[in-house]
């Protein structure tokens, strides 16, 4: 009888405990924040004043306007889809605190997609400012990062024709990988890497408005020391094994017109070698391409012609890489190619002797380029269109 009573009490205690525990799960979203009470940051811009202050500009979404699915000119339903505001402070967080005083809604960084760095700030050093985005839990560390040749706030204020905001435009360009695609996380890894160098895509505002990515900003340590144009950037991406979109146009030997190729895929391998005190890097590239435009009278089904075109493709790739190496090794003395990491992995002892003056050693490295190009498909047509058969070369 006593055991039965004890068991009944135990069951009741367990039921009471279960009910009480369940009520904790029914408390609802105690920390919920309504969308009408927050200002959603889409993009942030960083500029520097003459007084060494930080100008933080933010692009804030207007949810009511952006929800309509409208396209074009930063406008939706006749109204703005975003606003741009700025504040100046000693640090980014200081400027952020002052910026909050201008908004009735709490500034929310969870959807920040893009960070734009102005040229003046980039040349004076970015490490201590980028630190904020790694340390703070609010701004996403995977936001795409760009440098602009003017002021960052001008990029934020631009109204693209096809997108709702410049933040969306810049993010989509980064996803397309038309140039370098670098997140805050990637940037921090580059700055703390063996070479102590970094590279960021250059975004610019046209004279009549409109944004475009045009080249790459090169950083030695954390300061911008120069830039390379869009064509040379392709050589950089090939060496870094990051090339995904590329069009290469060549004029075949003896022809008056051109043939354009579209990149299918590419693979790059860096092979470091130290022999008799000489440091050498072999860049081995294998690329596969399709013909997308043939202005010539060449028959691209002729294996002999295809082989000659493949050699020209290889020469074009090597030429772009050589121009890029000339600028990076001799003019900027900055390794953004991954050479330092490759030598460190392969020759850790020798690397330890040069790591403190890698900027001096990098220009001395002999670079051999071994490129192999394959033309996989001649396109939808196997012969030149609109050309009489008797005029086709290679039939």
C-alpha cells in the first residue's frame, strides 16, 4: 500500500514538472523585433575626412516600397526603395552611434550585403577599420567588399536601372564573379596571410551615373598601393585559380578579322621550386573554351586550324599574366598571387629565412607559365555563316 502511494506521488511530481517545463516553451518570441521598428542596412560606405575622422554612410531599405516587386532606378511604386544617410566619428562604432540619433528606428545590420571603401581611406590603411566588422556580432562577415576611386557614399547613392539599390547591384556583380569576389572574411584572411597583401574589386560610378566593376585595387599590408585594369585582372584570376567568366578574342595569324572564345572551365596549379638558391614558380594552367563568334572564313572543324587557334589562346593568356606580373612584381612589389603560401608549404625552412622581407624577395622570383588551351566546341554552326563554300579556308 505504501509503495503504491509513493509511486502515485512520483507520477504527480513528474506530471507537474513536465507541465511547468512546457509553459517555458510557450512564452513566445520574447525578444521579437517588428520590421516596422528597425532600419535594415543594405550597404555601408567608409570614407576618411581631412581631420582623420571616419565617415560612415549607410543605405537603409524602406520595406514598404521594396515589397512591391518593382524594378528600376531605385524606385518602387513611385517612391524611394532606400535612403542614404551618413555620420562622422572617431571610429566606425562612434559614427554608428551618432548615425542612430538620426533614425527613429533601430539600425539593423543583419542583412548588410556590401561594404564600399573610399579611395582616401584605402590608401591610408584599412585594417583597424575592417576589424570592427570582424569583432562586432551584427554586420555579416560575408558581406562583399569593394574599393571605389572616389567616395563610398557616391556609390551608395547611385540608382541602378535594373536593380532596386546599388547594394543589390554590387552584390549581384560579386555573385557573377565578373571580377574578384571578396567578402570581409576573405579580406581578413588575405591581410593576415603569409604575403601580408590583399586585393579588392574596384567599383566606380560613371560620369552619367551607373555602376561598373573595373579592375582590382592592390594592397600592400593594409594600404592601397595601386590598381590593375579589367583586362589584367583576368590574368590575376587565372593565376589565383578564380577565373569563372572570361571572353578572349584573338585575330588568327593571316586573318583580318577576329574569333571570340567563351571560357568553359579553367584549372591552375602553382608549383614552387628552389634550386641552387634560385626561387622559381611554375604556373600551370589548363583552360577549355567554346567558340562564340567567328568573323573569319576559317573552318573551325579543321583540326589543324583548331590546333593553331589553341596555341594563340595560350599565348594570349600568357601575355595577360606577364603584364600582370610586371605590375605586381616590379612596380608594386606586392604578392596577391598566393606565391608566399605555396613556398611556405613546400619549403618551410627556406621560407622562414625570407618571410620578414618577402616584399624584396617576391620581385626576384622567376615565373614560368605553362598554359594549355582546348577548344571544345565550334558553336552552333560548324562553318562560317554567310560565306560561300569556296571561300571557306580549311575545307
